[in-house]
């Protein structure tokens, strides 16, 4: 009976996912202090718990980062956390129910913090923002929360979401009006951009990279506006010049990678992914798990990660080349005319006989012995004799004709008479 109740509860969580209904009223877990180890880490980096924060999240790498503003007024990375579960594919969220995790620049205010979350603790990311609304994108209730189940959210372990919540709570409590939440499809590296250069979302992702580059250069919260269906970033001229230089340098690196043969790809997820550190643990999980993870949604395909699809130059799926063994199996043998057979055998076996007489391993024997034999410098006597059947006495040996070039590509199988 209890097992059926637990299973029913897990199914409710799977369906409700990010629709947080405040089912945990009366809990005090939202008051748990920041762990002492994290406080010590802040101290070594010249930060305090009251300093403002900024969060960056990456879907492909399944990582969430907390940045804190230090005593020098610049943001620096405090700590990274593995994402237990996110859903959908790479790309922005477009409509309610598409299971997509949003991509873009959002703001989290104190009112968006939920201490009574159905998923341990949570905060609303702020989707949809001004750009999403201008693009006609729908949906809402997109959270960072506990319990390893996602329907468009970043799902963390309960332990990690408690720490993230505590860090955000202290910063907001000290006067920060709202912290920026930056959500990306992947880290904006030249390699990732080269691989995904033919994706339909590449123009949008390059727009996100402008904001990412701005933050990387200024180490300050990105000032975002919306215009002409894209993000626009307010930045002073000096910083803008450095950002432009970084963009040009990255574009040059992308071009070099393409010139060196970096193939365009598309990643196809069964339904989102998990951080590598969770992959083995979640691969065979079904139903309700231990208290650290809660319900784990849609574990199918987690163990193998996304399917990598090679694209051609038009962005379409490229046909796979046949395996080497299959390609050789499909080669047709070139028949040898009967009149040429004995002369060809004589020509081909003469070097073999000479090699046998000198004690050197014949080339064909090295070839079929494997690569190690083929390039071996040692020579062992070969206990093998090759004898060619003589021509019939009443007929002269035919004049040897040139062997067609095709035989060099597809060797002819010839039966040689065994030694007497």
C-alpha cells in the first residue's frame, strides 16, 4: 500500500514538474545557513555573504555557477554546481509544455524566491522576459529547484539547491534588489560555436555570446535592453572596444577550426540531460529514489547522453559512410583471362621465391600477419616453398601481356600448385 502511495506521489511530481504549489508550508529548511566550507571559500576570495551574486547556467555541460562581487567591485566565480536534470533540447523555450529550458538573460527578485517549494526549495528564473514576450513565447513557472525532475527547469539535488538558495537569500537580504540569471545552451567557446555553426538557433546564440563576452570583459552584471527582436547590451565605449576585439578573435578561431576540418553537428537529446557525475547513478533509476535526489524524471537515454548527428554543408543530416569492412566486402574481384594466368602467376610469385631463398619474410605474409609484422625489422626463415605448374610441353608459353591497372587495386585470387 505504501509503495503504491509513493509511486502515485512520484507520478504527480513527474507531471507537475516545475508547477510549484507551495506544499511544504511550515518548513524551516529555507533558513539553513550557508555551509561553513562555502563561507571559508568566500573568505579566501575576498567575498562576504552579503555581497551581490550573479548566476550562470549551461545546458550542454549541465553546470550552474554562482558568481559573487568581491571587494574590488568585480564579479568572480565562487562555485560551480552539477545540474541533476534539465529537459528538452538545446535552444530557447517557445511555448507552454515544450519541456524546453529557457535561454537568455533574466532577473530573480526576492518575490521569486519560494521557501515552501514542493521541490524542497526553489526560485523562479523570471521567464518570460521582455524579449520572450516580444517573440510571442509562452509558458512560465520555470524554476531552479531541488528533486531531480525537470519539465523545463534546472533541477538540482536537494543539498545543492539548499546551498544555492541560502547564498541568494543572504545577498537579497543584504539589499540586492534582484540578481541576474544568465542561461546558455553551452559555454560560448570557439569549439562549441564551430560545431554548432549550422544549427537553426546559431543567430540567437551569437546574440547570447555578445552578452557573455560583455560579462567576461567587464566582470559586471550585463545591462540588457531589447530591440529589433534581439538583446542589446549597454556598455561604455572602452569596454565595447575590448568586447569587439574578443569577438573578432573568437571568430578567427572558429574559422581556423573549420579550416582544419571541424565538422558541423547537431546534438539530439532523448529529453535533456544530467551532469556527467550523475550519469551512472541515474541511468537505471526508476520511480522514487533516495532523499538526496527525490523523483528522477525520464531516465531513458541518460546513460548514453545525446546522439551526435553529423551535418552536411546545408545543415541536413549527413549520410553515414559504410564501415571499412563492409566497403571491402562490397569490392568485386577482377577476373583474369585464362591465357594470362600462368604468366601473371610466374611474375607475381618470383619475388616470393626469391624472398624465401634469402630467408626474408615475404611481404604478403607480413601483411596478413598484421601491422606489427608488416613493419617489423626482424627477419625469420620461412618454411615455405612455392612451385609454379610448368607449361604443357606441346605448347610454348604465351607472351606475357601487361596486367591491367585495376589488378593493383583489387588483387586477383590465384591458386598456386602445392609443392611436391
